[in-house]
């Protein structure tokens, strides 16, 4: 199954070519004051073994979930997440999250932070990357999540580390344990 996850991770990198333009951090990995950077991540709701329209509740096998980790690597500067765009595999914008959006999180998990303090990490859960119509009963879905981050303070800031966190789980009926986990670097463009 790990080969499947690695193949999916590679495919997610290819799929993440979404038409958008923003500034890229300079070659040393810094974002200039009052500038933004765009980070492209692959995501999946991939459940092997069933037809593409099978809802998760009817799946017979476990599948993958994709969560996202954003880490502010700066020593002393705050990082802002300005918006999060979610695209279908076809490149069509599915939804846009902004600091005014309510991010659904599973019980017990810390809430998503739009402003990240130095050395802090925030987690965007997979539920937030699904359209509202699919959050309770998600269908098979490949998508791309594009973070726009901003350096709102004076001086340059280190570009954050952003990862797609692919998790393969058992069926809930047999424990729902995590079987494998792969973290893929997201790409600045």
C-alpha cells in the first residue's frame, strides 16, 4: 500500500499545476515585506476498490485523507494566511477560504489559525478542503489546495514549510487506525 501512497503523492504533484500567479520567495527562501507567496499542495479523498461515485460511508476498504501543515519558520515574525483556494482536478475553483471562513475541525483538534506566530504550526483538516455539499458525505475527490501567505510586517520573513499529510486508515469498523503516513512538500510557484 505504501507504493500506492507514493504513486498518489507523485500524481498529486503533477495535478497541482493550477493556473494562478503570485510572487515566489527569493532564491534564499524569504518573502519580502507586504508581499505574498503562493504554495500549491496536492490533496486527495481516494478510496480504492469502489466505483468513483461511491460515498465514503459505503466503502469496503480504507482510504486516504489529506491534511495540511503550515509552519512559520521565522524567529520573530508573524505569518498571515490570506486565502486558501481549493481546485478540482480539472482546475475549476471548488471553494475559497478566507480569514472570515469557519474551518470545520474534528473534535479535540486545535482550531485552524490564519495568523501563525514564530515557530508555530497550524493544521488545515481534510474536512475543510471539501465543498460544503460534500463535508458530511464526501465522494471520491482529487483536489489541489493553494495557500496564499503574506509577510505583513517589516523586514523579510522566511518562507513557511507547508506539507500535504497523506494518511491511510483502516476501516472504522476494524479500528480506524493509521496504517501509513506520507508527507509531501508543497511547491512554491
